[in-house]
């Protein structure tokens, strides 16, 4: 699956998120630079709760340190219907391959769950990332005001069986 290093040069591992991670995941979502300006309202009140973490396959990219690890990014895979519901990388960790590491892990989890594809409705500024990560554009998710007043690109990761 490959390994990456954090902004401080420490190794990054991926682990299953647990309920006690909820606040840190919520802070990561709300603090994302990709949601500034016109996009801020989409995450202003967003919450990744312990119940969400327990209900879905949520995995965190964690920097190893003496305090147990700083979360640099995470994703959530919903199995039915198959969807990459959330994928966030901390602003300071972007460009280090953390997002690609999370996508690779998600594909492995999807394959293990017997899925042949995973849909993702992309945040507009993340469209290029999903394209580079191997997702195929399949359409457009129409605006849903007031929560999301803009159209969003819709992608699909195809999951080949091994």
C-alpha cells in the first residue's frame, strides 16, 4: 500500500477511526482550507459524530508520535449504496501523498467488502485530485440549496477484483 511521511517526517499509518476521534475529525472537516469563502457554509455546522464512526468504515491517516498520533486525514466508506462519503486531508499535510494513501486503502477495503465500484460526489476544488487518483467522471450531482447551492462533479472508483 505504500507509506508516507508526515510534515514532520514521521511515518504515517492508517487505522480504523474510533469514537474518541470524533472531535478531531470534525475539526479537520470544519478547518479545511478547501471550504473557505463561498464553500464555508457547507461545513460550518458539520459534525462527524461517534455514531457515524461506528456505523461506517472510517479510517484515519495518523502520524506516529509520543501522544498516540496526530490525525492528518481520514475517509469514510459507506457500503450500501457504495460511496466514499468523506475524504479530508489536513491543510498542512496536503501534497505529501496522504490523500492518495487514503484512496489506495479505501480501494482495498472496498475490494474486501466485495464492491466493484465506489461513487464519490466531489467537492468542486477536489475534482482534479479525484481524477488524478484514478476516479472516472460519471456525471454531475445537482445543487441542493440551501446546504449545497452549487453543482458538484460525480465520480466513480472502479474496484477490480484480484
